[in-house]
């Protein structure tokens, strides 16, 4: 293991869950005889966007599912917002689940419901007492907050572009004003302009809403553009956590290949070039006044072809 996680292991002794809304210790996940995680530990800092990277099949999604209680680990302790996952009473469990939002790969929208109705699903589930009108108003607000025109609330998922579906999934993830946002490959399948716009939206929402974001991605541009730190999964563990410069200083072969390979260097060059950085988008990422269905962020200069 590199120096970075070792330092973090020492930090753990003094960790308060207030500073670290997500704390994972000694996690083990196994499917049959396939060990996915072994003694995996990770802490997510309050208010950060933590990028989670690793080769395909290293267990990024399984880690996320373990944190949100959808995957029962074979061993280990997961504490989210001060509550031990798996140990909470049913009431605490419901309270906890209302404090995070999740954008699954592909959006996971109900195809027979409109976007607005999709956003209303968690509102109905967790706040059954609110009126139909208020629920509908909240849903339309979340749709706008996610950078879609309000009219998109009345569309079905199959009437939307891939980028708009991601935003619709984001609107649903934001339905309950969460403290934690989990994003599983949010820019996968988006064109470079749509991906850059989604990155900017994520950063802007994190800052305006005070979110802590756990973001699984293969997209190097996303890592450079918006992540405060990056956690690297390899060899069944989180082998390092740090800023990209900190990770680049490590000599782990996968980290070097990932960040210093041709795509990594291209993403770094793009970040350092003011002409192509996300701050220079022609349109704001969150355009709550827009009434058009045009993909938000059109006019960005994100370079193409950098998704790993
Ligand atoms: N329910 C399950 N039953 C059996 N094996 C599973 C299950 N869920 C995940 N796995 C296996 O666990 C491993 C890790 O899967 P996971 O989806 O977390 O990988 P990942 O790092 O997110 O990959 P990718 O980057 O390709 O999305 C894979 O080998 C996968 O086949």
C-alpha cells in the first residue's frame, strides 16, 4: 500500500463522523469464491467530491451498493452520517435513506412514469403526507434544478436524450434534499459537451446545496474538472486516496498508467488550457429559466474521446 492510505489509517483513530459522513472499515465482499473487497477502508470528507476509480470489475459499484445498504458485506463496518449500516432500527434506516440520493448507471428511471412522476416516487415514499400539488411543485423544481426545462417533467424517459435522462435521474436523486449524492458513472455515454455540462452541474450543485458527492467514474476529464480527491480501487482495496498530484507522486503501476497514459495526459492538458476548461462554458450548467429541450451546456469546448 502507498504512503497516502497509511497516513489516512492513522487519521482514522481521530475521525469524527461529522467530518466524514461516510466511513468504511475492513470491508469484505464475496460472491461465491470471488472475493471483491478484502479489508477495504475509506473515508469520505464532508463537502467533497470524491472520485472513485479502478479497473472494470474492481468493485466500485459493489462498494457504493454496500454503503447505501443494497449489498450485505461479508465483514466490515460502514458508518453513514453517524449510523452503522445494517444495524440501524427500521425508523433510523428510513431516516438515513432519505438523506442520500443515488444516480444509478443508466438513470434507472421508471419508463412508464413521466420525469416528474419519477421524481415524485421518493417524495411519495418518504413524505406520504404532503399534498399532490406540493409534491408536483417540488418535482418540477427539482427538474429545473437539474438543468432541464420545466416541460421535461411531463415527458417520458424514452422521449429524452441520454443527457436529459441523466439529468432526470439526477432530479430524482435530489428529490429529498439529500446531504449525500452518489453518482455511478454519470457521464458514461454522454458526448463530450454533455459530459462537461454535467460535470459543471455536479460541481455547482455540490457548492450551492452543500452536498458530499461519491462519484464513480472512468472519465478522466471529470476527475480533473470537479473532483477534490480521488480514491483508487485495486487489489480488492482502496490502495490510495488523494488529490491527483498526490496520486501522481505514487509509483503504483496502475495509477501511473491511468493518470500518465495518453488519455490521462490529454485530460491534464485540457484542464490546463483555459480555452477548454469547464469554467469557460458558454452557458451556465444550471439554467432554471430555460424553456427549451436543448442539451444544457451546448457550446462547451470539452475535448472529445477521453472516457476510459
Ligand atoms: N450480484 C452479484 N452477483 C455476483 N457477482 C457480482 C454481483 N454484483 C457484482 N458482481 C461482481 O463483482 C465484481 C465487481 O462488480 P462492480 O460492478 O462493482 O465493478 P465495477 O468496478 O463497478 O466495474 P465497471 O467499472 O465495469 O462498472 C464483478 O466481477 C461483478 O461481476
